[in-house]
C-alpha cells in the first residue's frame, strides 16, 4: 500500500515500505501481510481452512464489528473503509473495536481519508491511515500535529479534561 501514515507509541510518521496488500491485490493463501475481505474470511472459516502468516481483514461501513470477535486475537490489522469523507460510520466501528472489544492490533483507515480527519480518527482508536493517492502523506501528517488537546474522553484519552486537571 502507498501513502500510509502510522502512529506507534504516540509518534507518527510516513511509512514508505508498507507490506500490507488490499483485498483483490494478492490473496494467495500463503502470502504474509494480506488484508482479506470479510466475505473471504467467513468463507475460509466455514470451509475449515485457515489463512497462513500475518493477515488482516477489511470492514465496510455496513459490517457489524461483532462478527470479528472469534478472530480478534489472531488479526494483526483491521482496515475500516471510509467510502466518502462525510461517512463517519468507521469512527464508531473503530471505537467499538478498541473500547468494547479490546482489539490491540493495527486499525487502519482506508478510502476517502484526508488530513482534516486524522486527529479525530486517532482519538477513536485508529493507528494507521491510508491517505488518498491524490494527496501527499507528508502533508497529511501535519493533521496529526495541529491540535492534540481534546475535552471529551476518547480511546486515546480515557479521562475527560475536567478529570485531568
């Protein structure tokens, strides 16, 4: 994948050699670092087959994150789709996966991901961002540096501001 920003231990940066492939790029069963569609993951589970190596799954906004509960411990990455800038359902999915289900792997925002969204995405639990290919990841990285203080509680800051004083 191209145009990736990742946050590790509070430090964000552009990734130039991201190993993950998106659904449809290369879904051979023995390839490391593949992101498979939810449909493929469910079909493999139904047939009793298992994916080899490191793998992740792509959720679309209509998908219920509850369906991933049996796999949360083995998933390295969950990619949450933003089909449009104005579609915020993936924010809720990210919050549920982190706060309610305790997912500790990488949560990646994919699709129509722009600089102005990054800080809010991080506070909902996203740890990496696939910036639209017509935009610069280096420029978008500045969106994580603009404003870091939030008043309400979030995945990244569990206590509201009045409790932190």
